[in-house]
């Protein structure tokens, strides 16, 4: 008689195998991130130091604060570097139960997701972080001088880059959801008003409390959503066209 526990044990062995490989990828990424951690911290500091008075520096208030900032930056850099491989291992664990077409879809999503994530981090650093820092520094009375700690600034900066990268993924999720038939493209358009309210709320939370800064934050968020609607319509139209051609070929 066959052992009913064997399939479960096989899945657990496969899961542990993938988990070990993910851990190795992250450790190697951490080592690579640590090797360039000083350069990374310097690059992250550049936007704020360029807008502070000449000679101003970020400070640390506890003995190990600087050390843990470098470790945190190294770890996050390692995770980001290993992200494509980590997602691949997750997909590889799931895809044995998927058909060939579904497996290709998951791999294509992996490639696009990784490219957009790295692009979002770059755009966040170049075009989102500088004006956001400028707006925050100019807010309020000019008699209040900034006295920033390294840890608080780096945490805020990494959060901005992460949020920007995740916002960039919104059109990708919308397009693939419509391409795979999970969500009709028209449903995204019908949800436009709700998206405007959600994006406006998010912009109000993330931006300084003035209408201009809120609009500056709201506009790209809504443009990403509109781009997702357009991409979803094109993807759904392309998918329907392929399905019709396949049906005609079979008939």
C-alpha cells in the first residue's frame, strides 16, 4: 500500500530546500550590500545634506545607532538584490502544480515585477525624495532649525523609496489581473472615483499639510492608476484577440 504521508513529506522537503536557497541568496546579498554600505549611506544622505546649511551633518544619539543603520541598509540592499531570485524560488515551489501556460505567466510577472520595482526605487530617489525633502524643510517657521538623526532620516528615506516602488507596481498588478481574466478592465474604470478618494487620502497623509504638496503627490498616483486602466484594456483586448484566433484555428 502506498504511504499517504509521502506527498506531504515531499512538499515539506521541497519547501525546506527552497527556504534554504532563499536564505543563502539573502545572506549573499547582505554581504554584497555591506561591501558597499558606506557608499549606499552616503548616497542616501546626499539629498538632505544638499539642502541643509553648509557644514551641517546628520547625528547619531546612541553608541550603536550608526552601526545598526549600516546593518539595516546592508540587509535591505541584500533583500532587494536577492528579490528576483527569492520570488523565483517561491514561483518554482508553486509552479509544479501549474500548467505550462500558467507557469509562463508567473515567470513573466516575476520579470516585470522585478524591473518595475528597481525602476520605482530609482525614480523615487531621483524625482520623489528631493522635492519631498525640500517641502518638509520649508514647512513651518524659518526659526525652527533641523537637527536630524541618521537613523530617523535613513528610515524615512528607505520608506519613501519602498512606497514609490510599490506604487509603481500598481499598474503591473492591474494589467496582469485583467490579462489573466481575474478582473475585468471595465471594473478598474468603474472604481476610478474610489481610487481618487484613496489616492487623495494617501497623498494627504504622506505630503505636508498644504494643497499644493498634496496635489503634487496625488497627480502621479492617479496617473499610475489611469495608466493601469489603459494597460488593462490593451491586455484584455490582446488576450481576447488571441483566444478568438485560437478558436478559429481549432475550428
